[in-house]
């Protein structure tokens, strides 16, 4: 790059002159930079919208294609304080009688007080053991072990653990060994030593008689107070359902589609399983809400002002504006990036057409009928009384949360109650059709990736193309500037020579 000499001899503002002479090339560079930045904003806008489309596609829409979304059942209990019930899809719609005989409990041991004697004869003093007390102080003078068996009974124990104890161990160290050993051996037990009461406490972490534990009689067990008779065995929960007895180590039973959790002993509880009409209604309502939200998002982007009066700002223009002015200006451009976009139009029209389609449904009386969303009291609002971006929104007659249609007759709920199979048939077909349409719209191509409604590959290629154009324009600008600076430098050098020899500029131009 040549030395850029300013008009020291000519008195000319060469910087301004060269800037003016190369303005066309500068404008070309600024335009490429602006176009690339605008493309980046457009990519971001598409990514955000595509994310919402894919979320709708993979979430609610996908699940509503299957009958399980419409086989909702619920179970009520005549004594809800004694039992709670979760209803599965395969539960039978009937009334059942439940008796809760007993609840599951975990085995629990309260140890004897741990004490030792300090001193001899008349000077002997009884001491309460602390966590710092050693085994030797308790009378354990050589290495030994402590065994604990786990099972319904000591004789039928299915597992056991053995803890090695040394004379120099403190109670705290023995406690740590018990906890660690229980964890390592897979036996889920808990231990603690309470210094305030100088006792060991032990319990099974699992309820039920299968997890009873038994401390094998030994000198170590005796010295540590673990041979205590204050032991409560674990017990299993027992219930009677329709006269048949069931046992569980926990208080939860899974029987024929019902998950029953016993909370207290009680008799003659009635469990009533019925069709959960509100659950089916809520699923359909949620499907329509997500559809409405997506369509509003698409319409807002499509109907936005194109902001033709707002061109991309150059760095020089930004220097003359405040940060708030720049942000407001750029937001106008961003909002209109997808205005009138053909891809958006295809998505919107495609989904709207399917939502207006009819499907052949077999009614409970055996007849078939072509039904539409309107058959269930679902339709868009009045065109002229609805805000432009919400004209595709679907409203459910009688929906208490929708001021537009809350006063109308609730046809959907009535249909769910009287002919749930017809409702299921219609909405599974509708969901499958919408799902299929989105699958087609998001199919990968040479210009777009899979699960993408816009031409992301093409836009990525365009971004790379702008990078090349920017680099070329930058080089062309610098080359033009360097050429002009070189010419002015030659002129300044010549003027300097003339001024030093004759002091006359006219002789330089006259010859």
C-alpha cells in the first residue's frame, strides 16, 4: 500500500476528494454488508418460527394421531383420604369394592444404650459412649465382625453383609462402615448414632416384610447395643379388591390398569372408573390452542409491513443516530423480513385447508357421516370482527375461557359424552392429515434440510456468496483508494520540488 500523503503542498483535502471519487465502490461494499446482515436476521426469524412448527409437529399434534389420546379414564374413590388412584388406558369402566387391611412399614431397630466403665474398683465410673468412643473402651480388644441378614425371617434371609471392626475404631468410624457397607452390598439400610441418647438406630430403606433385617448375635452386637429387643419388623401392605387379596412391599398396587396407593386402613371403599370427558376435551382444546398460536405467528410475519422505506444502515449513518433510534429502525426491517413470503403462504394455506376438510365418521348408531370441525361447534370467528392476524384462530362453542363463543351451546362436550368413538375417529383423522401435510412441507430437498419449512441450505449458500462479494468489494475499494492516493502523492512530490526551486506552480503545468 503506498504512503498516503495529504495535501501538504497543494492545500487540497485529498481524504474528502478520494472518498467522493470512490463513493460508488463504498456504496457497493455497504450494500453487500447490509444484505448479508439482513439475511442473517431472516435466518434467525425462520429458525425461531421453524422451531415452533417442529414443536407442534412432534408434540401435541403427534400424540393426537393415536387413540390413546382419546381413551382418557378417571377413577374416583368414595374415601379419598384412604386411597388415591391413577387410571391407565386399559382400566375397565366399572365400580369396584376395596378394603385396605394393612399398610406397608419398614423394619426399625432402636438400639440399647451404649455405655462403658472408666476406672477400676471404687473409682469405676459409668460413661455414656460418644462418637469418639473407641471399641477398646467398650471392651472390644481385638478385631471382630458384625453380621446383618436381610429377608422375611432370619432363616430365609436372601442377603447379608459383614462389617469388620477393629479395636481402635471409634463409634463414628463403625457408623461410617455400616453405612458404606450397606450401600456397597446393595442392601438398602440406614444407620445413625444419636449421641444425645447414646444409641444406635437402624432401619430398612424399603418397606415390607421382605426387607426385614436381623443382627447376628455376637459380642460386638452386644457391646454396640444392636442386640436390642426393641425391634419392629417390617410389614407388607394388604388390600382386598372385589374379594381378592393382594400383597405389596410398598403401599402401591398395580392391578388391571389401576395404580392404587393405600394411605390408611379402611373398609368398603368404592372405586368408580369412568370415561374422562374433561380429559379428552382438554386434549382437543390444547391441540387447537397450539394450532391457533402457530397460525397467529405465521400470519403476523406474513402480514407485517414490508418496511420498504427502511434501508440497511451504514456505519456512518449509525454514527449519527442514538442506540434507541438504531434499534427502532432495525426492528422495523426485521419485522417485515417475511412479509408476503411465499413459503409462509404455502404453510398457512395448507394447514387451513386441512382444518376445513371433512372426514367420514361412523356414528354409534352404525351410520356414516362426513363431519367437519363445525360439526363439533368449532369454527373461526367473524372475518370483519376479528383482528387480521387471528382470522385463522379456531374457537370452541361453549368454551368458558373464550369470550367469543363461551355463550354458545357446548356441542363438543356433548359429543364426547354421547359418542366418544366418533370424536376419537374425527380428531385422529384430522391430526393425521395435518401431521402428513407438515411432513410434506418439512421434507428435505437440495435447498432445505429435513424437518425444515424454509430453504436453510440455500440461505447458507447465499450467506457464503455475500462473504465473497464483501471481500471482493473491499479489495476493489482499497485498490481504487490506493491508486488515487498514489496519484495525489506524485502531484504533492512534484509540487514540493517546484516550490523549492522556483516557488512557482504555473511553470509545472505550463510546459
